[in-house]
C-alpha cells in the first residue's frame, strides 16, 4: 500500500535559493503549524516574508521540509548572549587588525543596545 508521503513528489521550491528547504521528511501545513505553534495561514505569510520555503506536490499542495520547520522552531539565544558573543568577536577582530570589520561589529552592537 502506498502512503500519502510516498505519493508526494516535491515540485519546484517557492522562494529564493537561499531559503531552499532542507532534505528530509515533508510535512503538511497543518503538521508544520502544529510544530511551530502557529496557524497554518501564518506559514503562507512567512513564505512571503522569506522566512520559510515550501515545496509543491503535483496537485499544488504545499509541503514543508521537517528540518527547516524544526530549525525555525529552535529557540533563539537571548539578546544578552548575542551581544556578549559580538563583543568577543569585536575584540578578536581588533587583535588581528581587522579594523573595518571591528567597526561594523561595533555599529551592530550599538543598534542592538539602542533597541534593548
């Protein structure tokens, strides 16, 4: 007996090349939305924003790569942790003489501090 997943052939990827889905099991919009804790319509909006890409079945139904959905569901580090890491990279850039890069990192840290 053929399951629904076995019959599903991925179609063209909708979205940019940078947002191409990861290989692996394909999820329906309902399954992906359940994992992410959002409404399935939110997935369509996220596609438009470039945050998520879908594959299409021959029948035109959206499918999402499990790996991409799980990556999107992963918690993001707290802002303080991100800024601390940037400080370390900034110091290292100064140590090796990468002044332009250090200045760019300093600008990014200032933006993050201003929004904090």
